[in-house]
C-alpha cells in the first residue's frame, strides 16, 4: 500500500490582461477498488466559480468560470491518495475469455460499444496486419497475447517526450518508430480494438519514486496508458510505455474512448495566439505519511 501526495500546477502567462472563457478540468483522481481518494482541493488564480459534474464515462469534470481579466492563470490541484494495487496482480479472467478469440456477452458488447471500434483510419490495413503478427495461433492465451502486443509497442517504438499538443495516429507512430506515452497508448488501444476487444485510454499520473520508469519526470509525471476489458477480471491496465500490467504505479484521472476526451485542462481566452506567452505544467507525485 502507498499513500501519495500529488501536486499538479498549470500556469498560463499572457502578454496583456485577457478575458478568460470557461476552463474544463479533469484533475480529480478517479477512485477505483485499488485507489482511494483521501483528500482533494482545486484552486485557481484569479479566483473562479467552479462547478462539478460527471461525464458519460463517470469522470469528475470541474468547470471554472472567470469574471476578472488577467495576465496570468494558475490552476492548482492537490490530492492525497491511497494506492493498494499489487505489484504482481493476478486476474480472475472468466473461463470463457481466457482464450482468444472469445465473444463478449450481449450486454457487455452493447455497453462497450465504440470502445471496441478503431478510432483512426487504417489505410491499407497496416495496423490490422501489424497486430496480427502477435497472434501465433487461434485459440491462444488472451492475457499472454495482450502482454505480447504491449511488449511489441515497447520494443518496436522508441520513447520520445513531446511537449506539443496532440497525438500521433497509429500509422504515424509505426512509420516514425518513436512516440510519447500518449502515442504508445493510442497505438496499443487501436491495435487491440482491431482484434475486437474493448479498450479505453487513461490519462493520469505515473508514480515513480525510484525514477525507474520511462515517461517519468522527477518523482512523477502526467502519463497515458490503456485499460482492456476482460470478463471476470474487468478493466485491466496495460502501460506499453513501461511494459507493465496492472495499476501498481498508476493514478488515473480520466478514462475515454479517444485521448482528446481526457485532456487534463482545456479552456479559451479572448485574444490572439500572440497574447499567450507561455504555458507551464508542474507535476509532483511523492510519498506521504499513511493515514492512521
């Protein structure tokens, strides 16, 4: 069990005072059976009126409305969480799903819906052909297959941090042979969807106190990974950036069909692109004193 303090600060600086539009924030850690939220606080400078809601995926959405023009905006999210995910998880996959291919139950298939469908065009079927190279036989062990695909992303694509917005398409990542954690996650999710499996992309934090993981900056970083739905076990986390399975070092903020739906902070201001001088993000994930 780990008790973690998380600080996430986003700072915008403008050349002159600008009017801010509504800002949508997905910064509240998402509670699961393996993660308990002990405390949470969200603040902004200048002060804003903040309302909360849940989206269709059950993510907590904060919307900040501003009334005062400003030449800077600071959004600060502080959380303390208790993470109980085991380092070496054992998954109780239903007998009918332990071998691939398998068929989801009708209700599961209906509810998974678009999460089983690729979100990017696959010109010439390149991605479909790529993922098929990991299917050594039919039937084959489902969990082993997913681990092989995750390792395939890890071993064939070089990690490269990118500060610019947006995500590469799976085809671009395969062509270039490099990508960020966002690109790794999209490639893996799209690959398993081509096999008919339900997958969702997760945005959150990577806890890395010993600095042993790829994609970590200091004691923690924003991160992206994938969850695949397997009957019996439910949603299983796969982090192809680090070739890991399970949620042992992962703190989710939001889950989504498309990674663009899980942006931690999104908003507008009245002005031109030249008015935005800088945007800086600071994330710290550190061990805290466990609750008594």
